[in-house]
């Protein structure tokens, strides 16, 4: 009887350690994904800033098409409005939602495509 009780105790201990290890692995994966999202937001912000400089340069070009400039400004405002809150959240260490990051990336790519390649 005592041997059976010892085995049950050992089995319970192994199961408990397995659960703890699985939780630690999940926690590490969650942290890694959060860091990846944070890095994506930082990179997106830097790309936005660099491309916005190109948009301003195009706008200042005397040969710039005013209709294109208007579309660029509107598209970059939309991208800015999606990226800025993500940057603020990333800097504060707040959780970042993948769908919001993807929406910001899509808005930025749409704005980027409007800049004439010269």
C-alpha cells in the first residue's frame, strides 16, 4: 500500500512539473511574440518617417502634380493615425494587437505606393 502511495505522489510531482514547464514555455513564446510585435512597430515607424520625407520632397518639387500631392497627404495621414498609437503603446510596453499592426502596415504600403518613382 505504501509503495502505491509513493508512486502516486511521484506521478503527481512529475505531472505538476510538466504543467509548470509547459506554462513556462508558453510564457516564453508569448514574450517572444510580444517583442517581435514591438520590433515590427519600431521598424514600421522608422520606415514611415523615411518615406514621409520622400513624400515631402515630392510635394516641394515644382513639377509635383497637385492631385497626387493631395492623395499622398491623405494616405500618409491615415497611415500616421494608425502607426502613432502603436508606437505609443510599444514605448509604454503595452500589448500590441497583430491585426492593428497589419492594418497600419497596409495603410503605410498604400501611402508609399502613391509616391511617384523618379
